[in-house]
């Protein structure tokens, strides 16, 4: 009712004003008496109230919709009544819904085509990269080998990141949850990065019991661990001596922590490190940072039902913890 009075207050004012002016004019001219003036005002007001009540009854669903607002897209299919106003608004909402639906379909197609192109491009780039890797072996031991190998590793890392980022949207179609040996997963990832550890003179220390297993996707978790370990090595370069990977389990969960002795993360950046493309103060110092590694890590863990926490102290190091819930 409040909305009815709000939307029709101008009409009500003009109606009452016209009745009052008519009564005043008729009284001045002597056409009607004072008692008749009261009767005319009461009778016309009664007619107005009846009209407004009927109008509210016909549009009550519409007024309720306008008061409550849109809760879901299905609200556009609600019937607001049989009045012309209700029918017209209902038709407009349905037309808007169809336009919105077509626009979403167009955007989804464009997005899907874009992701398909990225996936195909990544796979196409892996072939020449593998050829370069094979040819590079001929120069192993020479002075230029290490620098060329570093650049190849950067290309490989970048392609893997692009591929995993593209697959986030179709994550439900690209994962398999199974029992995974946590120690084997960590050791395999560490061994893959052994040249990186040796080059930066950082010693990996794995403190995980043999029997610890978690429910997860081995492929995605390997990527997650790679991102965290690579970050730990990169930001410990020339400062830290060890990178510790340890697991602690209790009755409810298993916590896997990756602890470095690097430069740490400033407190003003710690809450934003999982945001896409955020590099922060350290990213400006280390220009190789893309700001996507931890974002993909967070999203992958969320989709797998894991949690990720990060703690850091400047000039002391950073600890990233992945929390696996026990099944």
C-alpha cells in the first residue's frame, strides 16, 4: 500500500485539489451549502479510496515484487496480475531476460573459444619447446648452457601456468580425487625442481611420515606444490639456506606446510597475495613475478575442498599451509 500511495500521490493530490476548488467555487457562487460541501467532499473521497483499493488489489503482486526486488532470474516469469500495467511490466521483464540470456550465451561462446585457443596454443608451443630442450642437451657443460636452460624453464613454467589457468573454468571436468601419498607427491615435486634448488644453493628438507595419505587430485596438487616451492626458492635467493616441507596430522585434518627463509611478505600485501595479477612490493623487486601462481593455487585448492593459509614475516620467511580435511 505504501508503494501505491508513493507512486499515485501526484494523482491523489490533483484529484483532491480539483474537488476542493470545485467546492470552494460552488460555495462562493452560492450553488451549494456548507453541509452539502462536506457531503460532496466525503462522497468523492470515498470514491477515490474505493478506486485506489481496487487498483491495489489488481496490482498487489506487482507492488510486492517492486518492494522485495529481484531475488533470482526466475522472478521474471512471475505473474503480477491481470491489469495492463502488470502485464506490460511482465512482458518487459521477459524481453529483458531473453536479451540477457542471448548476451550471456554470446559471452560464454567467446570465452569458450578463447580458452580453447589458449589450450591449443599451449600444446602447440610444447612441441617446439621439447625440440629446443633436446637440442640444448648438445651444449650441456658449456658456459651458455645454464642461461639457455633457465630461459627454457621459464617458458615451460609460463606455459604450464597458462594451461592450468585456462582449465580453472572447466575444473569439474578436469580432476580426479583419489588417495594420494603425500610424501611421494612432495618428493617427486622437489626432485623436479632439484636443479632450481642446486642453482640457488637452497637445501630442501622433507619431514613427512610415509603413511600419510590425503584425498586429492595428484596432477593439480603437483602444480600447486610447484608454484609454492618455486616462489619459496625465488624469494629465498641469496638469503635462505633451507626450504622445509613438513606435514602434521590430527583427528580432523592434515596440514602440509612449506616454509622458506626468504625475504618475507610485507603486512600490507599479505591479504592480497591470492588476488589475480597482484604482485605487491616483492613482485616489483622480482620482475619475473606474474601474480597468478598463488591465485591459481587458491582456486585449485578451493575446488578440491582444501584450504590455503599464509603467514609471513619480513626478512624472516614465509609459511604456506595447505589444509586437507580427513574423509
